[in-house]
C-alpha cells in the first residue's frame, strides 16, 4: 500500500482513503506528499478491489496550497524523492489531478482550509463534501502568482463563468456555504463530519456495479466538451457494452430476487 511521511493511506472496505498528512504546515504541498498522492492514485487504478477513493486532510485542514517557504528558496522536505521527479517530470501534475484522472470515483472530504493548490486539486475530484467552517479560494493573484494547477481551464467549466472569474481575479476566500451556492461543492456538513459523510457516499457507490460506475464516470468526462449529438454517440459506444456483462445480469437477478447484488467485475 502506497504512502509517505506526508501522505497516509488506508483502506475502509472497498474505499481507499488518501490523507494529506502535514498538519503542522496546514498540509501545504511537499515533495513527499506529491509522491504519495501519485502512488495512491496509481494504486487505486491498478487494484480492482478498490471501488472508490476518499481524499482528505489531517488536523482539521484539507490543503493550504504550495509550500511558499520552499518556493522562496528555503528548501523543500523530502529531497530523497527527487529521483522520482527526475524519472517522471510530470509526477507532480499527476499527483495534483491536473494530468491524471483516476478511473474510480474520487470524493473530497474537506475541513478547514482548502485554498490555492487545495482548491485546484479539489477541481480534479468528482464529489465534494465540506465542513461548515471550511474555506476555499484561489489566492494566487494576491501573491503575484498564476493558478497553474488547471483552474483557469477547469473552474469556468464547473461553475458559472462569472463566479469562476470572481474567484480567480479577486483572490478572496469563500465560505463553505458560498462555495456550495456557486456549485463548487455538493454537501456542507457539521464540522468534523466531512470524512464520515464522504465515506457514506463512497459506500453507496461501492454497492453499485463497478464496471457501470467506471463507465458512467468516463462518459461524463469524455463527452463534456462534445456537441450533444457527438456526446450521445460516444455515450452509446461506452455504455452499451455494460449491458452485456455478467455484472449487469447479476444486477437484474438480484433485483428480481430482492437481494443485494454480488458484483465480480465480469
């Protein structure tokens, strides 16, 4: 099972839980964290017994973004992982979900700060839950930086453009309620319960047919920028084979027999 000193990995049944684990630095991005995330996404893709992923942070914080001290030239922890970056110069972008989309559903469980790089990684997740005191925002312009984790492309495709541009251009913080109001997150829950809610959603997903779940997720993203006619054609191409699987037949039998289905990814 993957993991580093700044990225904890554990299993909850069929769910892989990836936890940013650098609470003393508000889970600011570090090289060990990025390597751990990269390996965690890869593990979830490779292991068919994993049906969903929950992505969260330790210590009451999701992620405060890039380690600005390291950016200013004060060094970054985890130099022993430098060879991993040399071997794969794209590793950090895959870790941050900019250049990689896991085939399993990713559910974000946010408490506290989810800003800058935290909000950028959030846009690579599929379902988002936040504690009511969580804070979101893209602060890069306030620091003379550019949100290069994908936000100028993804954010206007995920929320209305006027809200996306306001978030990008003002660099101001957003409360969980405001983030939910503009569609950035889906659930606002009492503080300290975001992880429990995310695991609850994950378990609902885990009871569904895994081949169907993965095909549905792939279709949503594959067709997002297509015309309706092209999207419908692509949906049919991806979705129709699911009906011919053993899992689909098991789902129908289980429904008729009024019992839980037992899916085998066949």
